C-alpha cells in the first residue's frame, strides 16, 4: 500500500519534471490513458456506486429509535448514519466524477481511497451497533455492503500502487529526455574583447600673442601736460 508521504513526493516530482521540460524543446504532451486502465477504473467505479446505493437504502430504513439501548447509543448511531448518507450523496459522487475525468490522477485516486477508508470505519461502527441492538436481517445485510466497501477500498489501494509505479517509470523517462535535450543545446559563445582602445589625442590650444602697436596708434596717445612757468 502506498503511504501518503510517498504519494505526495511522487506528485511533486511529476510537477517539477513537467515544469523543467516545459522550458526545453522536448515534447511534453501528456501520454494518453490506456483502454485497459479506463476499463478497470470504470468497473471499479460501477461496483462502488452499486454498493453505495444499496448501503444508502438500508441505512435509510434502519429503525434505530426502536432499539433496546440507551439514548446516547441511539443518538451516536443516528449521527453516524446521517454522516454516511451525506457522504454517499455528496462527497463520494463528486470524487468519482472528478476521477473519471482524470482516470490516472494519483491525488484523486488517493483522495477516493481516504474517503472509502473513513466511510468503512463509520459504517463498521453502525453495523456493529445494528448487530447488537437491531435485527439479524439488518445486520447481515449491512455486513454484506460493508464487505463490498472493503473490497473497493482494497482495489483502489492496489490501483494506487500501480499508478505510483507507472509514475516512477514516467519520471525516469522524463529525466532521460531532459538530459538529452540539454545536451543537444549548443553552449553559448561569449566573445571577450580585451584590446584597449587607443586614447584620443586632445588638440593643443594656440597661445594668442599681443599685436604690436603702430606709430599712428602711438601718436594718438595723450602727452603729459607740462607745468606752466610763472
């Protein structure tokens, strides 16, 4: 039987492999589900639906209020019966519909198995109380349905094992394809130019020289006034 931890790890590996392959040129289209796998699931679902319908009808006709026992036992059994009926009408059909849409989904298959596991435990308690306080016919009828639920639970546990093994094989193939795809991608060439450009020469500025004064320019210069003689 596959443990919850192993199932969670497998699901994570599948997601990681899918994300990695999506970033490479490898064709990562999901593989089609085989006809034998779909046929197997359809038969398992049909058996479970037939059992759940029969169990629901028998639980609905239980006369727990007529049992010769204390009120606490009657109340507890009635609560368990109503819980089973709600599961059979809502939770279980919803899970089965989702699973038929994704026949080889490990999380959905394991979700169904957990639901059957809880359903079996509560139905077993009701059947035991029926055997102790109800009629013999009611007890035998519930026991047959309980045995059918156990068969379905065991069948889905075995299917989880097969799906987990198939997923491990698929992950191995994905790893191989991913490594091949990465090896086929040529490495990028990085060109490094280590030649330093020659520094640009800054043109030298010419110094401006003062122009010489001409004679005419010199005669225009004012002469200092001479002192007058008294």
